[in-house]
C-alpha cells in the first residue's frame, strides 16, 4: 500500500512570521497537532502542539508576540507519496517522529502521514513497532 492511499491531503500551513497564537488557533480550528511553516512558499519547518508547549509556553514567551520561526522544529522529515507505507514507517522509527510530510516527485507537499494513519489502515504490529521507537525519550529538536 502506498502512502498516497492513506495520507491526509490538503494540508494547511502558516508563514514563519505568524505567531504561536495564530498557530494554536489554526490547530484548534482544523483539529490538528502540526502545521508546516513556510517562507516564500517553501516549507522551512514544522510547528507542533508540543513545540508550542515546550518551547513557548514553558519558557513563558508571549504566544501573541512570538513568531513561529522562533519555536518551530527546523528538521523536516518527508517521504514521497508513492513510497510504500513500510518505508514511511521506517523513516518514522529512525527519526523518532510521529508525522512525515508527503511530497510528489516535483517536491511539492501533497499531504502528511501520521502514526495514526498507519495505525488505522495497516497492521497493528507495524504501528506498534513505530510507536515503541518514537516513544523513546529524547530531547526536543529545533
């Protein structure tokens, strides 16, 4: 099964100069926990609900005045939309992430695949293996 078959499509993003508060409101509206962050139409990072808590709120930064660029995760992990789900799962395990951007052959973002997508569409053993690797403690990356 290919990533394209189970990924979330029509992914919204926010520019890096938007605030943490903007991201939190958009996440609430869309009922999501992650948004790509862009500059000049290119993805330059990801902002997660965890980034907001660990890098902004716990540091007592003002969410209305703190830009996404200041707190976003800069490492971006992705896979191609025609990749096999096992390949995406391997990247998640190795990188200890719960979500990957999905790109077409031209490099444009076409979706996001999450551990939840894999868990609901594929063998439970595969999602369990990923969860075990992803859940090992590590420090937040920027």
